[in-house]
C-alpha cells in the first residue's frame, strides 16, 4: 500500500483509469456518431472546431491527472514532468480550455439571441483571449517553480489556483443567467445549466480532494483516495459537460441509445414551420408556363422541388436551396423572433458565411450586409441576396430547365394528377349517397336515414 501510494499502481488507481477511459470513449462516440452513422457532412468554422477542442481539452485533463498524480508506475521520470502535465496540460490545455470553449458557446448564444446579431469577435480570436489568464498563470508558476518532486504545491498556492477555476465557472454562470429568458428549442439552456452545475460541483469536490492531496502527503491512504476521487469526478465532468446543441442543434437531436434516423430532416421541420419539407397532396395545380415569371413559379412547391433536382444535377443547387430555405423563413410570424433567428442563423451558416458548405455566389456588399446586420430577425434580411440569386438563376439554370427531362416529367405528372382528380371527382358524383326528401315508410331508402343501431326506433316510427 505504501509503495503504490507513492509510485502508483494501486487497485483503486486502475479502477479510476478504467472509468476515465470509459467516459472518454463515450465522449468520442457522442462526438462522431452523427458523422459516421448518418454520413452527415462535416461542418466548417466554429461549429466544427469548438466540439473538437472540447474533446481535446477533456483528453488533456484526464491524461494530466493520471500522469501528474502517479496513477501509473512510470520508470522514466521525464514522462512525469510536473510543469508540463500538472501545470500546462491540466491548466491552459485542460480545464481552462474546456471552460473557455463552453464560455465561447454561451457568448455566441448571448449575442445571437439576446443582441440579435452575430458576435463581433471571431471565435478564433475570442477563445485565445479568454484563455490568456490561464496561460499567464501557467507561465508564472513555471517561473516560480513551486512544485515538489511529487507535483504537489505549497498551501499558499492553492487559493490563487482555485480562484482561477472559480472565476471561469462564475463567468459561465453570468452568461447563462443572461440568456435564461430565451425559449431555446434544442435544449441549449438545459445543457448550459447542466454544465454549470457539474462544473460547480466538480470545483467543490476538487477543492476538498486537492487540498487533501496537496497538504496531507504523509497520510498515504488519503492520497490514494483523494486522487481516485479527483479522476472519477473529472471523468464525470468531461462526459456531462460536452454538448453540441449550441453549435449543431439538429445533430443534438440524434439518439445515442438507438440507431434511429434523424428526428428532423431540416431546420424548418425542427422549428415547426407549417408544411416544411412536405408536399401536400391537395396543393393547387399550376400550369407550368415558361412565360410566367420565375419568381411566381418558384412559389409552387412541386415546381420548386423539380427545379431544385435539376439544379442539383447541374451541381448548382445551392442557389435554389437557399431560395427554399428563405421561403420557409418567410412562413414564420414576425412576433416569433427566436424561431426566426434560429432559421436565419441556419441560413447564414450554410449559405452566407465564407467557406460555407453551400456558399452562394452573391456580391461582397450583400454578404456583409447580412453578416453585420443588427437584427437577425429582420424580415428583409435576405431580400437583396435573393434578388441577386434570382437574376443569376434566370441567366443560367432557367433557360436549360424548360428543355430538360425534369420539366417534361413535371409536366407529365401535373397533367396526370389533374386528370386523375377529374376522374375522382366524377366518380365521387356517381357514387354519392342519394338524398331523399321523402320521409317515413313511403321512402324506400328510409333505413339509410338513420344511423346504425337505430333500427328499432325506425321500425317504431314506421309502425306508428
């Protein structure tokens, strides 16, 4: 017991390591599940990098605790460099980076839904800025060299280090409180509060275990128990702290327990936009006349889907998809800014932002008007971009569509559907129940005048 308490390798150490490995495996599984199983294309920008950074920081945090607190017997002392593992990897690259990533996500939510505009600072600038206190603290500790050979600090250093941890949790609490009144639709607020509760609880447990581990070095059993508690609590933290709802709300709806399909196929369906993505059977038929304005024809769902399929076959479908998404946005009421902001953010991330998956070809001025808007719920936000793209579609795709197989198929389906409806209407006239004004026994169809189960009553009245 005395030997493993100092050099590592106690049975409880291996149990804690196994638990940490399990939590880390589940975390990685949660992060890659949508892309591996459902073949979803990888997002770009902060929507991709922030979850990746969270996984990276979680791995650093757990690995630094394992190595710096002597969970394993390492023969080479250089692998246990205290200032690399206990200071830099556990601090700025571990817990600090993990909290900073969540603070960045909360900051984005605050600006998008409370300020109704995109954040003024890019993520790749904001994240290093809020990480500076951790980097400064790690540099200061590295200069002062307060660690002993067991990577333990002197008591006077514990308060400043814990204060830095508490400062970041407090910042997360303040930002979460600022967005508490927003009616999020993808559990963002729930995930934020869960992160706050777990991180605050972790700070409390860590504080007691850390003080015990750092101060009472002579009590070997206490050393083993405290480091076991530290690693287990850190494992729970990284697993419950991770969330993709802030950056990928649709992916957050995927079940991790069952191999189910996505609950929603589009953001419009997820937001409950009426008839989003649906082709109604009773949609009014429209004569597909090439002489009609394209803007009018695109309002028809069947025409828009056929035109979209044609554009996709020409590898130029992003413009029509953009039109379709903006059309769905227009169905949302103006007095529902939260859903309008969700949809606007979705459109910007997928079509407007530079390097987006389906970036549309619009002018720089028009793009900047959207990216620097002061109101993401503005009903005219995408009007200029839409006008530019309509003109582009008219010059390129529209002329070729009228002579394509897609239009011929659409025209044939429209004609068949129209004829089928006429036949159905005529059939319904022939088979409709006969209405008679004759009452009582003189009516040969009098039994049809009464519902089922009323036979005795009808007999009674006919007899009388």
